[in-house]
């Protein structure tokens, strides 16, 4: 097939020079008319409206939209006079990163096939990004595009109309530089902010009125010190307490590569102030651009809490069963122990807030003290309740972070943030919502120097996640060194190959692994555990695919996610947004590749009753009063119906 493609493209030697030039010039910008974005839909190569790369490994094409856009869809027109199969398997990627020339950005869609000379539209669900890439993974490939159309709207940067300030200014780096609409990462060019060396430096933009924030994009310095942003917190809210730094956390920056821009999703958090604070001692905060994707919030309309246009509002009488305290069966540890306050005291089932009663933990005075409970298996965490000490030092918990996840990197303290403690009154218990975050480890860390961490009780409201894969049937493209496919669903995450829990294929082109769940499932997420004793980079670029088709051994099903990287021995969870399918494949595109998996876990969505309380006024006949019914509105099924009569409740027959 390679030779056929090569000879077909060599037929017209007169156009060969132009073909090579278009193939080499992969980066294009929208203000420069190039063949793929010239507005023409001619599908014959001789019309000079189609691009073409050279024959190479992983050929790609990219358009720089110059600003971040919200992309609804991408339409691709295929070549009509030759070789339409060249687009089969091409990936559309959208994002703000230029890592690997933009080809590591998230996947919008994977092209199954586009008939010769036709155009196909791929929905991207308003993915956000400045760069749109099309890459065709594999060996000895051409990439030809006759037109690429990006249906998108430019995101609104609310920060540019705001007022910026910061904790201090050093080296002339004023706060306003971070909202000047210029992502230039070179500090010497005068577009980046800079604080003095201080404790907890911060930057803030006042949006002047309340906004609903979808995301925040931060551009890091390119000429110096990119690690200065590691651990910075993005906070959004309406409070000016502590200069706005006590507002809720949108995200915590793990790392931003030098000179790069990274977008953090804030899920429409509401607030007037957007702060970026870097907790710690002797810190500098530098920002080369902060963009706030947000829309203004209409003024609140106050309504009578009892009646509104005659409608009666009452609290729901529908009951719910709360999950158990998962922490009580876990294993607790902490960064250090002071004054006999062992870590296990925080999960002893006792909320007694008096330290002398020996039910509270205590670390030594140290930098970034932490406490962790290992739930022993992954759980879906609804909330975490913390009880503070009463007899002393209740402020010690102010600013503590609750983190949940499956990684043990930095003792688990790099896992995603559930919440940040603003304050817990002395002796009180406060519950923090975690919105069903998934993880095995729950950490509480107090960032800062010379800090103590004391906890009198930690309760984790969670349910154990179910692994659909463990009951399935696994297979793979080949087997080497005894690493059978079944090992990836044996419920053991041990990442050491010699112990016998990891799969292994031969060195081959496009190795794959598949689990058959026996029937169609709605998949919430897939968790992959990487090998720990060798070769973790082998999983880089692997694709997770979910669907009902066995075409190409299931490897043509839609993509849930593409693995960027999984650290050695670590487990990473990829969200699949309730994709439906019977088969889950992991395929590693490329030549001479080996696929090794130490565990695959799939999470299924189980429909929970969506309970609502309805009220019906009944008049006439022997019964007069108010009826209530708790219904599951999806589908509508009446679970309970009761009617008052003479002050007593009368249960009526349930109906469907």
C-alpha cells in the first residue's frame, strides 16, 4: 500500500515541487491563505486547493486561530481524485498547548472515513483552544486536506476590562501587564507581572461585576523560572476577605511548561474577583497573561421565600440514604507526629475536639504538613467532614487543602483539590462537597512554613466504585513474556512486571488490548495503571476507544481519551462522559510498539432516582387536603403518594 500511494502521487512530476513545499510548511496561521483554509472546496489536487505532506511518521497539519476560540465543529473536505483512505484514522485535536507541535492537545474526534471528494463535519462540543491540529498517526503516511473549516466563536476575556492589582511589584512587573491581551512570555519585552520575594504572593483582577467563569487561562514566563507557578491557586468569588484569597478554589496549578498557556476549567463558578495566589515562604509570582472566559451574571431577583404568584414552596420530604464513612475502614498516615497525636486518631469514629482526650492528631511544626487516609480501593467521594480542635489553635486549619485521587506522587498531595478550608470554628465539624471525585487517597495538607496540622476527626462520605472490566473477557493483539491480556483486569494494580500482574504484547505495529463487557454499558471513566519497573513511556499516545463495533478488532470505535503520559507505577483516570459501548480498547498507534498494562478499571454510570416532591391540592369528596408524591422523574415513576385527612396521613396505592 505504501508503494502504491507513493507511485500514485508521483504521476504528476510537474506538481511535485509544490507538493513538497506544502508538505513541509505544516504550521499555518489564519491570516495567510494556504490550501487547506483558502475557502475553496475543489477536491482535485491539480486545482491547487489541497495540502499534502511528505511520506513520513505521524504527519500533521495545524491552524493557529491567533486567539482562544470555543470550537463547535470542524469540517474536513477529502481529496476526490486519489487516495481518500489517507484520512482514515486522522485525529482532530484542539487546545492551547504547543507541546509536541500542538499534537498533545485533547482529541475532538477521530476520522473513521470520509468518502472521496466529500466533506464531513465532526462535533467538538465547544472545546476551547487556540490551535486546531489534524494528525495521522502511523508509519509511512501522507496527510492531504482539501479544506478545513472551523466553526467557532471567540471566547470572551472578561479580564481585559477589569482592574488588576497584586501583593507587591518587583522588577517593574506591574499587575496590569497580565491583562494586556499579549501572551508574550519574554519578561524583558515588558508583558509579564512580577511580585517581590514574599510569603503568599498574590495577583487579582476585579471584573467590576459578578461573572460566571467557565475557565481561566494562564501564560507562564518563557525566559526564566517556570516553576514559580507550580502550586499556585486560582480562586474565584465575591469576597474581599484576605484580599480575595479566601474565595473558593477553581483549580491548583500543577505545572505550566515554560512559555506555554494552560486553561483551567472552573465550571461556571460565580464571582467578581479572580485571584491567583502562590502559598509559601520566599515566593515570587510572575504571570505573562491571565484570560478569564466568563459571562456576566444578571442581578439577582428576590422572591418571597414562601409564595410566588400563589405557588407554595416546601422542602422535599423525599429521603436519601447517605453512603458510609469510608475513612473508618482505611489506613491513616501523616508527615510527622508530635505530642503523641497519631494519624489514626482522625478516623477513630470520635469527634471529641479536646486534645487531652486523645482523639486528635498532631504533626510537628514543619513545612507543608499533611495527613492521608488510604481507602484501600478507589471510591467516589461525595463529601469530606472535618472536625476542628476546640481547646487550642483552631486557626491552624485555615487554608488547609483537601485533595482526592489515585496518585501517590508527593505522598498524594498532588492529587486534585476537592476544597480549601476557609475556617472551621473551634470544636465544630464542617462538611466540604467533593462532587463525586474519584480516588483511593484522601489527603489534607496545610501549605506553608512552620505549620502544625491537627485533626480531631475526618469522615469521608463515599461509595466504592465498581469495575465493569473485572467481569469481562480480555484479549490483545499478541502476547509476549507471559503477559496475558487477563492480567489487566485481575483487580491488582501492582506495577512490577515480574510479580505477574501486567500484560505485554510483542513489538509490533499498532498493538492493542480489548475487554468485552458482554453487553453495552455507559462508561463514566477508565483508569489505567502503568508499569513501574520499566519503560513507562510505552503508554504515551495510547488511545482509549469505546463502542459496540468489532470492526478492526474494535479499534475503530470512538475515542474516549488519548494518554499523554502516565508516570511509572501510577494510575490515571480518564473521563469518558458516559460513552456507550460493549467493547473497551486500548491501542498504541505506531511502528515497533509494545503495549503493557498493569490494570484497567472501567466505571459505569448507574442511574440514581432523581427525586422531586410534588404537591397536589385535593378538594371534594370525603378526602380534602394536600397530597405529596416523591417521583423519579427519569422516567416518571411515582414512588410514594400520601394524602392528609383529618390530620392523619393516608397512604394510597403506588402507580406507574
